[in-house]
C-alpha cells in the first residue's frame, strides 16, 4: 500500500541542549539521529521520532544558539501536532503543569480533543487524542509510560492567505483530499494514512507575513516511497502546476527535492528509503555524531565547534 502524508517536519530552535532535553525528557521522543546541517556543518541537525525513526513520526531541528525569534504570520506552519491515545489528555495536562510547559485550554477541533502547547523556544505544538491507538507500538523512554507515549505526527496547520492553490498541490501531487471545514480552517487528509496524514489550512486573507527564526518551522517534508515515486511527483508539479523543484539532494537517510508551494511554505519531497538505520544499528540510533562523507575529513574541527550535548 502506498503511504502518503508527512515524512518529517523541520524547525529552528535555540540552544541545542535545551532542545534535546525538552523533546527527549519532557515529550519522551527518541533521538534517532545526531548529525549536522548538511549546508551549515557548524550546527547540529537533530532528529526525534519513534524507536526506528518511521516516516511520519519525525520532528527535526536546526539549533542556532543566537538566532532571532520567529514571527507567526501567513506563509508559515503555525502548529505541529502529535497523536496520543484518547485517554492520555489528562496525563499530559498534568505533566505539562508539573514540568512548567506553557499550554492552552483544551479544545475540540474536527471532533477531536486538542491540547496545544509551546516548547522552550515558543514553537507551537499540539497533542491530538485519537481513539483506538493505545495498542500501537510506542517508544518508552524518560519517565513517560508507554501507554501515554506520543504515537507519531498527527499533522500540521498552515496559515495562508487562501486555501485553494495549496490544496490543489496536496490533492493532485501528495494524495490528500479535502476532509472537512470548520470556520476558516480547511482540512486535508491522506486516505488510509496512519501517521502524518492531516494538513489543516487556516485561510485568513490579507494578514502579516511570517518571519522565520527561533521557534519557526523551516519546512514540511512529504513522503515518496522511492526515487521513482519522487520523480513522478516532480513531473506532476511541473506539468500540472508550473512549479519547478530543486535537483535531488542526498540527505543520507532520504533523498529530497524542495520547492515553494503557492502560499509560500517550503515543501520537501523525501523518500522513505534508505532510512535512519543505514549508518548505525537500530539499538544505537542517535548515540554517535554522524557526518555526511564530504565532512568526515573535518570531523575533529566540526566536533570542536559544536556545543556539548551531555547532561
């Protein structure tokens, strides 16, 4: 079966150690890869997800210690949401209170219970309660009981001037279809997709444009099974929508194409293959600094410049 939906979300953070502590110790995600920004090896690229780094569970960060704060606005991803079992909202509300995490009042959205919160850099996140997912495999780490663990990405919310142009890309290229409307939010869903299958577009007309920075999402990556599927998407973008992508870039754990969708958000197409276990055993994911081959000869200098992640 073809798996559509989100492959990963990549965001910008401040202090790397603080980011690592929050996502592994507070949210209980696994650090599945510790590498560097392939275009800026002076900073880390940290990947968090489930035990094996399954596409649709991955949230990644570029930690730039001195980056200015971002500003929410149109052309931005304004919320990244994770799935949790339906009975776990109370647990997470209590945990956020105990850990000093800033959170909002619980709401209902498209019939689901949603707990919105912010990470230490102000990035907007949410937990969305899903019925019947309590028996899904979960990464048990930190002090989060496995029955309450995050179960991968639910989806993202984009703040755009209008929904239709971006919706056309989602439906024609990425296998989504419109699934409902609530006020000015249009929901798109990838059918039969368990992880990362929701894109909500909040259409607000003319509004202040966003500015990327600390706490901002840098880009959204969508899944392609392999190179053949990825290049088919590339052709469809060009032929049906007049959009050109970058050349394919090898990111070691997936191969990527990038483009700006009509609303201004940076989209990526990422292959499911080869995955995060290509350069270290599954049991040791995230433990060692992994460098792309072009930087291996500079390992000593790169390691000396990167901040210490040890507790």
